[in-house]
């Protein structure tokens, strides 16, 4: 294989059998349980990278089921998103994510800079309750629950939330271990088809863990719980700030 062939063929690692296909990435029947809570504003300021600014002392803990996704198959993820503002525009900064499937972990980290790690999340209906959990190894570190489809949620507010900008800190080291890429990335969810949205009573419990530190953003007060079903496309990103420049 000559240099031209390498350039033409190279998309993602490994060269001979990439971990994921080229996009776009479409998700059908993507299901969310989003529990919003009030947390410690000092802790939020410590973890949100400038030039982003926390937009109030809030955190969204998200459990997401993706049973039908282009290139990634059937998987589940969970993590924390912090409402932020960037130059006057409000959006969400993804602080941490835990998944149970390698291709979306690799693609998320390499393409956008999603802070993805391997874990064992789940989201399921147990009779009258929607239950989300995260296990890291043998340890249960997060449990979220809400009443199943108690009330219709405001669909316009849910759609606006899904359509808002999202921000990520993409970090890729050089071969000598020094920083090679350190960028603030913005992306959007696109072609959203909202199939349903419901609210209800919710609860969230977080357990301290050295390598899955979701409890470092403690739950002070529960604000809301929303259950969402939608089809959407995960848009590719743009660099809005280069920390290496």
C-alpha cells in the first residue's frame, strides 16, 4: 500500500477494519430519562472549562437507550450534562459519559471528543417505574427513577432543549504524551422527530467512586424528571475554541 492509498483509505483506526463507519449517524427510537437537579455551584465552576460558563447551579443526569443506530447498533449510555453559556448562547456541556459498546466509545472520543468510558448502564420500564442505573465494574454508582408517563411534557420546550448547542472538550495526546489537540467542540442534534415526552415524579441517587465520580457533582435538590422518545441524527462538530493556539 503506497502513501496515496493510505491517505485515501484511512478514516479511523485500525486502518484495515475501522471501529466505526463514516457518518451520518441516525438514531431511531432514542429514549431518554433526564433528571435535572441542583448541585454545588463551586463544584460546577471547577469542572466547566473556560470560555464556557455554568448557566446556574444545575446538572442534567441522562440515561439514554439507543436500540437502533446507524453503525453503532444497540447500546445504552448515561452521564452528566451541565447547562452552560458560550458568548451569550445557552447550551449543554457534556461532563462525563459511560457506555456499554466499543464503536460509539471510539467514534465519540475520536470524532467529537465525547468524554466516554466503558461502563454498564441500563434504562428500562419496571411496571409503573422508569429505572436507569449505572454500574462501574461491580459497583452501582447511579440509580435514577421516575413515574412512567404520568403527564405529557411541554413538547415545544423538550424540542428546544434537544435542538440547543452542545459543547465538548476534545483532548488527543501526541505520541510523546504531550497535548496534540485540545479544542472546544460544538455540535447539534439534527432532523429531530419528537415522538413523545412525559414528566413525572423522579429521584436520583449517586454513589462516590474513584473512577466514575458522578457523585462529585452532588444532588442538592431535584428539579425535574422527563422521559423522551425521538428519532434524530447526531451532527458532526465544529471547533469553536483552540486551547493550543
